[in-house]
């Protein structure tokens, strides 16, 4: 691969590569937005279908569960099938799921539509990362990964904002009607311009690995997402799922290690041998757990403790989400220039300090304080995510990109479920104890919110400590091989 230029300037990214990445980024952002877009709409859906909160939450849990089951297989799928085939399959699934959700006459149909949406989303995220790593020279990866960071961290954060705006004047069905034409346009555009990046290779499909993967990651996400029922003493199914998930995970890891020695693993775990990948991944997971937990706790606090509307809730988190999106590409360029630590460590300090600041929230806290807190939290997270993802995936040899991105995306789903479960559990316990002490509902919720953010603060401290161990990526040897004549003429890796 040709990664430099005769003048010593960073290589120029070809226009066609920019177009392909733009289509992938827009597609992924719309798809990931759906992971949290229903959080504000759940009361309306519960009323329309006459279901309780324990049933309605499956619209979010089921989405995460499907992602956790499908993503581990993408390392194999991205090597076995062409880029174009994976993209068309992903967008088709998402578009079909979105249409069915928009016209769903019953809750079971809506839930099934969410599962179909999630299957498409699970395919497009690793595809985006793998294509970016393959076609972008190392000197420009920070910039591109900064844009991808918008998809990973900003899209879930602004989901409630988008939902609040739509629900202010339209029914929850329009959450899907608005997304459908965007998905269809992306499908048409991608089908027209996306070429096949890299080479496919025939590899065996290990059915026992798929079964173990589904039981492991599906069981753990389900169990963690049902933590509230465990706290209430009604969590037999959740506890069973966690136990099954742990044993299945051990079996899955053991089998992948064995198959990896024969180059037949469904999900090759050899990237974990790379210190920089592992350390960066751990910090990413801690940050994502804190992010998704905060996304779930703040709306509850705002609407119950402060008594604001769903629209105001969306507006409160909008500035932070927008600033995070605007900052991410700039942070990517800075990463290309100075490496991870000068950006990552200040970001971890800011995020940690902000989370502990959130522990001061009460029923008397003005809304603007919550806005300021969320802005600081979002900027700190933006300073962390781009350096971490670029360092983690950039540390992996080129032939392992698909497996590295599959590992990252799979464990992000698990971390999100764990972070959400832990913070909601802390919120529930704190609220329950305060209620028993005679506090009002608003006061009890504020107390529970403080408990949740104390836990998030502890998680953030571990992320801060881990950030000091992340180092700059040394380009893998296989990427230092001189370009072929054709590749040098094109200025980019050859698509086949």
C-alpha cells in the first residue's frame, strides 16, 4: 500500500473513496440512531398496544440482543462475501424492518421489525470500519475514524433528541417513516457506486461456533438488560441467561482459540495478543458503558425529578450531541498529527470530572446546568473515542481488520448493556431506598440518579487510568510493503 507522497504531505484520499465512505457513514448513522430513538416514545407505544414497561423495553433490548448475536459472525462474513453484497443485504434488511415497524398493527410485529432492523445494522458497522481501514492510509486514519466516531457515539446520544422533535407533533410511527426514505436512498446510491474492496476467500462456516456465540452474547445482553427484574426478586430467567451466557462464552473462546490455530475461526481472537488493541478496547468499553448508561438515566431524571417534557428532554441533550459530532473530525485530524495520548488523557479527565459533577444533581438543579454537564461529558467522550478506536483497529494487521472490527462492535454492545444495566440498577436501588424513607417521587428519583452517577464516576476513573497505557500505533509490517505499480498510480488500495 502506498501510504505517503513524494512531497512528504499526507496522501490525498481519492474522490471515489470519499463518496463510498460517505454513503457508508450516512447509512450507519441512520441505522445506529434507531438503537435509542424509541426511548422517548415508549410511553406512547405502551398506551397504543396496552403493554407494560417490562414488555415495551424489549424494543430496545431486542435490538441490542440481535446486534450482539449477529456481529460476532461478521468477521467471517466480511471475508467470505463481497463488500457490495454485504452492504445491499444490510440496507435491504434495515429498509424492510423500518417499513414493517411503521405499519405495525401489533406489538409483536413491531418487535419483529426491530429485530430485522438490528440484523442489518449489525452488518453495516463492521463493514464501515473494515472498508475505512482498508482504503485509508495510516496517516489519514484519525480523520476518517473521527467521522466514524460520530456514528458510534453521537448517533445513540441524539436519538432521544430526534425522537422528541418528531413526537412533539406526530405519532411514534413517524419515527420510522422519516427514516425509510433515507435508508432507500442510501440503498440505491450504495448499490450504484460501491465496489468490492479487498479480496474474498472461502472459509468454513462453523455452526457450533455460531450457536455458542448466540448463546454467549445473546444470553449476557438479555440477562444484563433484565437486571431490574433481578433486583425486584423476579429475575430467574435473567439469572439463568447470564449463567448460560458465561458458560457459552467460555466455550466460544475455547473453540475460537482451537479453530484459530487452523485458520478456521468464526471470530479470530488473535488481535487480543496485541497490547495496544487490548488496552484501547478496554477503555472504549468503559467509556461506552458510561455513555449508554448516561443516555438512559438522564431522561428519567429530567422527566421525573425535574418534571420536564419529552421535547425539552431532547433539547437538553442536543447541544452536547451536536458539539460532539462537530468536534469528532477535528479531533481525528489532531490525532493524525500528535497521536492518541495528548487528546485521550485530557478527554478522560474531562469525562471523569463531569460524571462526578453529575452526582450533585437534585430536584432544584436548573435545566441549564444539566445542559452544561452534558456538553462537557460529550466533549470529553469525543476526545476519547476517536483516538481509542483508531489506535485499537490501527494496531491490527490488515488481514485481521474484519475480525478486529467485529470484536470491537460485539463487545461495545455487551458494554452498553452492562453499563445501562448497572446504572439503571443503581438508580432503582437508590430510588427505592429514598422512597422507603418517605421522600417524594421526584426527590427519590434525584437520589437514585446520584447513585447511578457515582457508579459511572467509578467506571470513568478506571477509563482514565487505562488511558495512560495507550500508545501510538506502529504501522504493521505488512502495511509497509511497497505498493505495486498499479496501486502507486491509483494512489489507493486496489478494489477488486
